[in-house]
C-alpha cells in the first residue's frame, strides 16, 4: 500500500485502536514503575510538578495516562486530560477545550460560556488547586508544534507549582525546554520502552495465551504494547500461523505502521523511509547513495527526528517492527524499485570493503544484504529478549571462564534451537544430540588444557543486567606459540598433522598471527537463539584478519553455514574425534592479501544483478510527466514543450512543479543532472 494510502486510512482505524487501548487498561501491566512515579507526582509526594512521558507510537502513553486518570479519581485528585491532536489548532481552540473540560469537572462556578478566556480558566484552576490536587495532562503533545512556546509561557508557567502538569508525546522535548536550566530542573522525563520478554509473557498470560503462542507473538511484536494488544485479540488460529504471514496478522502490523506514518507530514521523507527499511542501520551517506541524491541535511535531520527512528551509536535504525512491515510493503508495492535499492546497498558495502575504510561492520552488512537465508537467520537474530554483549577475556576474567567450564560440564542433554528468518518466515533448526554434548564435555571443558593459550583465545557473552557469563567462544590464534598445541589436541590435530613441513612453517610465525582456529561457540542455554547469534556475529572481524580461518565440526547446522560463507573442505583433514559415526571435516577460508578481493567477488557471484529502473518507474511519473521530462532532456523550454504537447504553458509549469518535487530537485538544471547521474534508462 502506498504511503499516502496508508495515511489516508488512519482515521478509519482510530476508533478501533482507541477501544483496544481502553480494553487494555483492564489488563494494565508492565508500566508499574512509571505508574508509581506519576502517582507520586500527582499526590504531591515528589518535588517535581512537570512530567514528560515520551515514546514512539503505540508504546502505551495513552494507556498509562488513562490508568493514572482512573487512579487519580480514587485518590480524589482532579485529572484534566486534553488531547493535543484536537485541541491545539490555535490558542483560542485550546482555551475553548480547556473551558469545557473545567466545566465538565465542575470547576467553573460563577463563570459562563460568554466569559471564556484563558485568564479565567487559569484563575479557576488556581482556585481549585487551593483545596485539592489538580493535574493538567496533555496527550499527543507532538501535535502542539508551533504553539509550544505559547503553551509553555502562557499556560504552564502561570500554573506551576500549584498544578501538576503531565505531557505525553512521541519526541523528546526540545528548544527552551532543554536550553533553559530553569526548565530542565523542573522536568522529570519518562521514556517508555518496549516490554521485555518477562513483561510480554505476563501481559499475554492475562489473555490466557499458551506458552507456544507467546513465543510466536514475541517474535513478531517484539514487546511493542499496541501490537501485543492487537495480536492478543486475534483468534488462536491466526496466532498459530503468524509464522506463515497470516492475513490477519499482516493487518495488525499494517495498522500499527499506519499510526507511525501519521507523523510523517513531509513527502520528501517517503523515499527515506523506503531506503531505510532495507537497511539494518544507516547514516546520511548510505541513504544518499541508495537514493542517488545529494545529501540534504535538513531533510535527514527531520527524518531522524521521527519517533520510530532511533540512534544506535554512530548510526540510526528504524524501529524493528516498523522496518519489517515497511520493507515487506515496499517490496509488494514496487518490487522493481525495491530490488534496485537492495542492489545499491550491496554495492555500497562492497565498495567500502574494497577500500581502506573497510570494517567488520561492513562485512556484516554485506552478508545481510546478500540475503542468504541461513546466514541471516543464524547471524542476525534481533537481540530483543536480553541485553547481550561480547567481551574479550582478560586475565581477571579467567575465573569466570573456569566457572563457565564447570557449569557446562554439568550439561549433556539433547537440545534443539530454532533460528527464525523474518523476511521469508523460514525456521532453521540447530540440533545437538546428547552423545555429542557428552563427548564435547570430555574433549574440551578442562581449563587446565587451555592455560597455555592465555586469555586471548576466549570471548565471553554476558547479560548487560546481570554481568554473568552466559556464553563462550574459543577462537585460537595460530602462531609459533600455539602451533604445537593445535597439532596435539583433538579436533584441531587432524588438519595440522597432515600439513607438510613447508606448510607448517607458514603458520609458525613469531611476530604476527597467521590465522585462527574456531574451536567452539557455546551457550549455557542451548535453546537461546539470540545468545548464539550474538556470539556468531562477533566472528565477522576474522574476515578482515588477513589470515586463514579454520573450523572443524560434525554438526550439519554449522557445516551448512560454513558452506554458505565460502569455506572449502580440506582434503585429508576429516577426523572422528566425536565418535566413529561422527565424521568431522575441517573447513578453510583463506583471506590473505589479494585473496580477500577474490573472496568478495566469489561471494557475490550467486547474487543476480537486476537491471536499473527507468526514470518513469523510479519516480512514478505519469504519462504526461514522462513526455515533459523527455522534452526537457532534449533542451526544450516550457513554451516549446506546450506547443509540442498541445497544452498551455501554465499546464506545463504545473507538471514541472510536480516533477521537481518527485525527483527532489529545485530546478530543471538539477533535474537534467540527476537524470544523467543516474544513467536513467529510456522511458520506453
């Protein structure tokens, strides 16, 4: 569905969303901390009298305000709630809305509708505040826009500190709110985030949704409250087949996306949204490359100010739920353009990897955009359940490594974990038998065997909240210090023993690392796909190491991944260290020197390049607009174009205005340059 059509249908679903939100208050959960903070504020138990609740569309701001409103009534607190979307067209409209709200609450004794004025409303509020606690709350504060300064100075400032003010909006407060030290001290800001897994499970339990279905919903809703409430209302039959892109489930995500798109009121942002939906992360440079436009700082800044665009380090990303929907919608609406921009993304990261600026992140993004299902499923699981991070072990961490070994030796059961690929709805299963786990415990988990390696070989996966080691990767650097170890230990010895003396010399280096032997990727909870994905993702830097990367495994899951990455099986290096019925080939990837360029080219060979789009398709030109652009490219002026097409010059000018807007250029000179830069194909 085109972006403007999605926006146009917003009104039709608003009542449905409202009813869902009100129904949701019966199952209020997940915001207890924020609720307590607001209740303390309205009860006068905290010094702050101005609170700003902030969060993207559907995050639960309105539900939270409605819950506070209900609790306020129980505490005999007057709670005046105004919808910023409908009340802030002008100061007089706000004044009228406030007047009738005060009248509804019985706070206007002695006033009549003929005496409506802001001064009268504020005076009535101050009088009422002498005998009871008064709260003025404004929902959808992002709609205040140009009236923000007026509202702050003419309404809020006169009311404080007698009245508690609560604002709720999608964006953080800006301007004088943050530039003025006085206002900064007054404001308590609450940033609402998605529910974590335990909050999600608690919420869905109230709807009597089974554990299996909770997992399915979690994968799709990612803890987004509005999505959870809409999905929870679906019949079980639809929830059960959400993995298969069920129509009703798609309608849920579409309705949530509509809410976010409501804040996009600049048509120039449509192309930004389409391009960003293809990327996991972005900055101004990559978006400009994908859209083939000159960087526009003002438009990019406006784009990053949208509530569903979040800052992640040096980059930005779309809210995952919104990105997933928009990427699928973009592909359905205009598969040709989607394919073109996807190809540009591949080329962008390929160019970076062939330059001196390349990084492990570029490698990761290239693999993501190549679109291999197995790699995307295993290496790019979204870390939404927990806050994981991987750190290289130091000497002080070796005690944690030892503790991890002890815990791991106690685990030997059969296990299976599913890796889910969002775009194709495919599930890839990693199965490990009990016999394999028992054998791995025998072969590996004895720290005494690894002390000679030092801490450099170990990386620990930790939970940001607890700090506990939940996973471990062991990647052994190959050099003169480790070659004897690798020649004698199970799993690695099969490869190194079959090397010739000349080949061993290439690994026996003193002043550098000649390669890496990936010995283990392990998690204490073997069913945690996100944890394993996080560890796997941290292997991308090895591709920039300039050495040889070696792996040996009997597990089909890893064998398939290695094949997709371009590893080659080494003849004569298969072993049976895991059992006589468990052949374990050794795989090698050589990225030394110029081989990295050859590797990248081989990697991209299976990716079929799609032809460039015509300008007509790319910019959605009408038939008349196509004809006008063709004549512009031939050097015709407006009067000449009008004669050729048998229309008036005014009509040509109107068409030119629309053409320039679609192509995002300011004049016909820029239009011609844009067509030439794009090497646009003929319109026919």
